[in-house]
């Protein structure tokens, strides 16, 4: 992977996370592109990168760039991903892949036609114990899966004075809490269980129909800082809370609730998978422990330790037991799978990283969820 160069587009919250993860993998970073020339230069200096790209065209024209990482607002994903693929660059895109399924389907086809690696950054798959759970399901240790339930809750938009571009439908899409964090949960449980959603029933709630937008734009997650500044009221159509029920192919059932207005929950994803042989539960706020529930024997707590994990999970675990791995490590391991796939140059192999096809599936799920909420009925996923 030494001859691979990656360029990062986006200098807000997630862009620098990508930079750090790439550095830890030893991937050469060619430079960064921000929303304007000032942001590009500032990010280049702060992150110690070799180049601040003046434009996306110049980034794509750089022969040193093998892959492009897109950490930009949702509305930009489709166009930037398409242009990168057409320029012959591999793409790692933040979620959601696109604003609608027509766009995401086109990107899936383009990635297939160009035979380039195309991933969506559903990084939560790469907590080692989630890979362990995936292997436990695949090896039959859970038996038949009956139900999958869980939640993803945060509090960073609790107050009407909390604001970020994600709350605007024209920037983030018509769904917000479901698309922004709910898709992480849906991708995770589907990747672990191998289940496919057939139908959904959803009920969504916009708690703050008007939010106070600062006169000057704010960075992601900084809106909750108590600062005095001039604001203007903005009408909000995207949801702060949502509850979704699932019918999976094969008969299993599921449920999810998402919230960005739950006080005290900073970033908490939980799931519980109920099988005929045992159950599994995991919580992102304690990511180094996997609970295993049994009917006819003692329950267990599996502590993340490479010596105790399946071979697949062990390959994405870098520290001994007792040395915790967390959020930044998931990006590193997601990108490890992505760049190993590029280096292997075997497009017949099934990628371990989330692909554009997985991103397209999540967009289809979001569209079905929104339709279900609007019509207040069960809706089949296309």
C-alpha cells in the first residue's frame, strides 16, 4: 500500500478523522480540499499536509491521487463521487451515499463499470467485537435469528438553539436522524446478521420545528457550545426522533429508535440480536465488551482480546486485551479493509468494507421509511 496516495475532501469534523486514520495505516496523503481556499490552507497547516488543493478539478487531475475520501455535506456526495470514478480514482464516501436512490443506483453501476473500489464509511462495522458477532452468526452459533432490536441516540440537537447544516433538508436530505445515525445501525445489524429488510413501518417526529441559525455558519457539533451570537429563525422539516419496525426476509422482526434530542446520550448505539441458541448485545459506549445471553447456561461477557477472537476479527484488532480500541480505530480498520482490497487487485473477491451497493441499500431503506411515515403504513423496500 506504499504506492497509494489519498486526497481528503472536507475539513470539518470527519475530514481530519480520515486524515488521522490514513496516517496510522501508512497511507500517503497527497493533500486536502476544504470548502474554500482559506479553509483548505488552514486545514493543510493544522494537519501538516503537503498540499492545499485550490479546486476539486485540480485534485482529480493530480496523478499522485489514487483514492479520494469525501467528507463533505450530503448534497455533494453524488456529484463528487461520480467525478472521481470517471477520473479513475477509487472513492471512500461518507454516508449517505447520495440524496436519492436514482443517484445511488447510478453510482453503483458506475463503480461496477469502472472496476474501481467504491466504499461508504459505515465505520461502526469495524469495532472488533462487531466483526466477532458477524462471525458468530455466520458460523451458526446464534442459531435461527428471531429478532433484532436497538437504538442510536445523541443529544447534540436537544435545544432549539442547536444548529448544523444537517438539519436542513436541502443540504442533508429529507431524513436526518434516520439517515445520519440510523443508517449506521441498519448497516451494522444487516452486516452482522446477513438479514435483508423487506418492509418497514416508521413514525418520525420533528421536536423543534424552528431552530435558531447563527448569523455565521458553525462547525459540526459546535452549535451546543454556549456562545453569544446573532441568530435567525429557520424552519425545520427533518426529524429529531424516529421509531422504525422491520420485517426481514425469512421471518425475523426488528425495531430501531433514533434520537438526536436525548439528554446525556452523546453517541450511543445499541443492538440486541435474539437467536434460537443464544443472544448478543453490544453498546458503542462500552465497545470492548460483547454480551452473550444463554437460556441453559451462564451468560458471558466477551472482552475484546485478540487471543479470544475469531481470525477475521483478530485481523482488525491491533492492541492486546485490556488496551481499549474505540471510535478512531474503526476508521483505521475500515480503511485497512478498503486499501487491502485495492492492493490485492482482485475484483472477484467479496469486499469486507461497506460498498456503494451497501450505501444504495441504505438509501432505499431511507426512502421506504420516509414513505411509511408519510402514509402511516407498512411499506415494502424497493
